[in-house]
C-alpha cells in the first residue's frame, strides 16, 4: 500500500522525458507527480499543442510514472484538459493504485523551491514560474486497522462515509427535500473530494421526495368538482390518505439521484447511485460485486450515492445480528456495514441533534457527550426515534460501536443547525470539537470538562480558606520560584532552543518567551505583594444597610468562579495568574502555548506543590490535552470568564470564538505619546525612549509618536529623531509628517498598527485637540500620554482622552499592575464594564448580597402592615488595607 504523499504540479514550460534531453512536447502545459523524490515519466500527446499558450489543449495526454522497482507504477490519464493556470480542470485518473493520486486540482500556491526538481534545458525564464505553481497534497493512506484515537487525527482520514439522516435531508413538513442543507452538504463533500479524499454518501430522502411527487399526481387526478369542493389550492395543504412508503420510495429514487447529480456537476464531480438491501450482504457473491463496484467508482473519482432499496426492502427481522455481523435495518446500520466492508477511515453521521447526550436532548439535565467510549452505554438514557426515518439515537450508537470495532472512526453531529450545517463536515475532518466522537482510547488524564469541574470545586474550597491560608500558599509559591530557579531556567532554555531551531516565533514573541534570573526575582517580589494585599480581598463588606429593625443587608466580595486564562509565549504569566486566582478564591484553567510547554510544566508543578499546603490542588488546572482554543471558548456552562494574554490576533480570535462567556482583555495596544509645544526638552527624550525602547514587545509600549507642528524643524525635534536612530527605531511617517519632508522615511500603511518591535509611527498634529481626535480615531483605548509643562493643557488631555490609562509626563510603560502596586496583573482591560486598565485582584471579584432577618415577610411592609422600611446606612467594618 502506498504511504507517501502525492503532489500534483502544474508547470507552464516544455516537458522532457526522463533520462533524455529530447523534448517530448513543445507545449506550455504539463503535469508531473512527485513520488518519493524519484520521477520517471513518459508522455504522449495525441493532439496539437500551441507553444507559449497557458490555455493549451492537451487531449489524451498520458503520463506514466515508474517509481523504482519496489514502488508501484501509476498511470494517470488526463483527458479533455482545457483550463489555464488559474483554474485547472479536475483530472479523471485511471490507475492500479487509484487511491494514491487522483486529484490534480490546482488553486493553491505552491511553496516549492526551484531546486525541488531540475528539468533539462530549463532556463531562468522557466524557473520564474515556480513561485506560482499550484499544487494539492493527497492525504496519507494508512493501513486500515485501529480507528483514530483523537479528533486531531481525523484530518488524515482518506476514505470517508457521510450518512445523511432523514431529518437532515427532508423539510420540516416531511414532504420534499431541504434543498439548502443538501446543497451545503454537497459543497462540503466536493471540497473534501477535490482534496484527494474518497467520499461516499449514504442518503435518505427518497420517500420524502416521492411523497411530494405522489401528492402532485393525486392533485392532478382529481376532478374539477373535487378540487373546488376541497377549497384547497395549496399542494402542501392537501388532505390525502397516508401514502405507502414503498411506493413513495419508488417514485422518489430517480428524482433524488437526479438532484444529487445536478449539484455535484457544479463541482465537476460525477456521482453514481447504488441501491442495496440486507440480502445483498448475506450473499457472498453479491457482497464481492458490491465491493468491487464501489472500489472502481472511487478509483475513477466518482462519489457513490448509496441508499437502501426501500421500494422492495422487507421489514427488518428482530434480533438478527449474528456472529458480529450487523443487520441492515436502517441507513445507520447500512453506513456502518459499508464503512467496514470498504475499510473506510471515518463515518460522519448527520442527524437533527448535536450528538449523543447522556439523556434525551429535550430533558433539562441533558449533557452533550464529547467523546464516547465502548462500555459507556450504561451512562446514557435513550429517548424515542426522530420524527422521520427508521433509526433513533440508540440505533446510531449501536451502528457506531460496530463500525468502531471494525476499525472505522465515527462522529455523530448535527446536520440541520443553520449556524453550523454549512461547515459541519469540513469542521469534523479538520478535528474541531463538533458532535460526539467515538474512540476506543480513553485519555490518560481528565478531560478538559472534568478539569473545569475540578477547578470549580477546588475554587470553592479555596474561597472557604482563611485569608492567611491563601496568603501562605502564595508566599510558598514565591519561595519555590526562588528555590527552583535553575530548574526553571533550564526548562526555559530548552523551549528557547526549540523555538529558535524551528524558527516559528517572531522576535517579539521570543523576548516574551525568555526568562532570566532578574525576571524570576521580579516575579517572586510581585507574588509577595499579592499575598500581602490579599488578606481582605474575599468576603470584604462593601456596604451595610438596615432595611428595617432586625433586618440587615450586606454587600460582600466573592470570587467570580472559574477563570480560563489563555496565554502564549509568556511562561511568567502562569505563576502570576495562579497567585491572583488563589488570592481571589477563583478556580483556574490555564492553557499555554506549546512553545513554552517545558517551562509551563515545571511552573505548574510548583503551583500544585504550593496549593497542596492546604489541600486545594484541584483549584488550578493546566490544560495539556489537544483541545483547541476555540473549543475551550465554548464551555460556557463551565467557565465564567476568559482572560487572553498574548498577541492582538489571539485576543481577537478568542473574542470571536467565545460563546456566551465574557472576555476580559484588549485586542490591541496602540499607545500614543503626544509631545506638546510646551514640552520640556529634558523630559521628552527620556520619556519617549522609555516608552518605545525599554520593552518594545510589551502591550503598553508606544506605537505612535504625535508631535506638535510647532516643534518641527527645531532642535527638540532633531534630538527626538537622533535618539530614535541611536536606539535603531524604524520610523514610519504619517501622512501629514510625510508631506513636510522632501525625502521621507517609509510611509505608514495604517495609523492603527501595533508594531511590537523597534518601530513606531511619527505623525504631526495641530494641537492638543487634534491629538485627542487622532487618539480616539486610531487608538485602542489602552494607554496614552502627554508631555507638556502647561498644566491647563495637561488637564484637558487627561479629562478628554477616553482610554483605560492616561498619563502626564510619564512613560506609557507605567501601565502595569506591578507598577501600580497591584502586585501583578491578570491582564489589561480596555472594556468599560466590570474592570478597566491593569486588572489585579479586585478585577477578579464580584459581589453578592447577604440579608439577615428575624421572621420577616414582605406583607409586613404593605400599607396595612405593621412594619416600616428604614433603609439606614450602617458603618462598614474597617479592613487592614483601609
């Protein structure tokens, strides 16, 4: 069996036969398939090709690969090819190994380098075409044996069966097809087919299609008197007798297939119909014939459309499954039987529910099962069958487990939901968390859902500890960071070396990934500040009111619940956020980037050791599973707040993916420094240098420098420019600044840019009002500063700039929880609700109301009641911090 990837390449230059310098064809159109790095080809052309034409016609072009002795020869037949480089026509392949290279659809740019292949006689002119070579990579073939263990492996699925339930294919009135859903499914199947996969569809819908046809026939057979008497002129409102299902199936099969064929034709894909019954699988000869037919169709790049022959199928026999063979009672069992017979890698079962629930989906406590393992049936309560079709969820699970035992992976998902049906199939193949995935391999550790439950339980235990006990945990963590400094730095060096070797991180992210002795010392000091200031955080009384005699109300601080903190390239974030969560009594889920895996693991181990001091290890959990960030953001019933720490793109992606969970953070850190006309020469260069150069990758670093126009062509302006040049800061000229210069530096592409490096934009403004308008238009409401000696101008700036942090004569780098005396920050928020600016412990707390009374009821305070409201404000107990 072939195990290598096959890549089809298009190259618009003359093609030569291997081992010979003789030009086989003076054509600008050619194909080649790479196999194991060895290429040997023979070309024959049966029609005239015009040299230099990108749309050359090559009818009957045959390319044969002989891939060394131990490898299998491949014959690729490309017929009636009349497409240009922008849209290559799908190639129908005829091959003894048709599963290896069947689709030469080229819309994607190739990253192949010019030294990938050498063509005799090639010139510099022909080599230029390499940068635009489209290609497609066919998925790896795998020896059929065990099913995939994890969702992330589904992208390697080569042969896929898509089972469409009756509820997916039919409309709500059960008469006719849901054309929109069906068209979307066909489009997704076509996309996967054109990626080089082998797609098969097991479909329902013939009965519904036939029912619509037969109703129409009944309408036409009515007399005029009957039609007028009925008073019904809508076909869908006709009162007709119950139609026999077999007759409906017979009337609907041809129309259903014609519809499929018409839709697949739009994607240059052929479809073929196969009708089967249970008896076809009992007969050995028929089963071999069916297997051979399906293999031949797949080899020819045709999508088989399979359905039970409902026109003749007998009623299913009860309890007829013998010797591990599943009977064909419905399309669920048909899909499972076909998948195992054809050694398919994956079955996607689409129904009208999100997947498998632990109880009927309509019940209040129904919970979607993400991964289902054999033997878990006892934990599931099955409901009734769907409104249409023969099988219910119990039948689907039975068929899925049978297919899983046969080596085929299974996913049950919703094919009717309008928000996800348009990409449900492709999402499943990409490994996204959609529906219920059936797996034989149970994870070694807890699932992310279980970790979230553990964090909630542990967080509640943490909140009940005495403030001194929570502080003791944080102090102990600070000591552990100091005691294990060498171990932490060694793990961090390993992460740094791997990141540099792979070259997958930009320079700013590498800086954030790096730890040093100074960073660890600063981190330890910050943790001690958190511990010292957290003694009265949880349970602090904010307000007391005497509602009436012996009826007192208190508002007290409480933890938010479970926090999900997602961070990238910032291992120092783990102990910081853990300390803040411990101080505020919150449960915590941590999801770090894989680039810092070694450092995160040692820091998490130390955090667990500190938590063990008072038996609350479960309060902080590090997610090490293959869970995608997007999947974590969907756990709205388990997570109360998401805090992203990373690039602006990460924050934007999380804000987009979060489903019903608040996100605390900022998507961009576009910070401004405005140099006023009354600015001090001594202060300007110091503040600007610190704002930009002290740590250019930080979110509070200056990205845009605004200069009052009166400063242009003055010694102060020259000093600013000279300082930036000495610090090797690349300047991007704003539109107004560029207009003042004869030869300006590179003009800025966008005034709303976060560089995160030694780069900044320089723009000219008319005054403080112009600067404020610029900040409001192009800023991100993060941190903005003014440098001036004019107090009136400064106060105007401070009052009118609508940002989380606004400074006067200070560096933007002061926008930090540690520098604000918060000990450390969980992040910087530019939102307007709950918390804004650097967020410390206070931002991780909410409040609850506690009312203490003595047999009080509301009716006592009515007009006829004996009691009156007092609403007296009572003194709040003083805390150590106050």
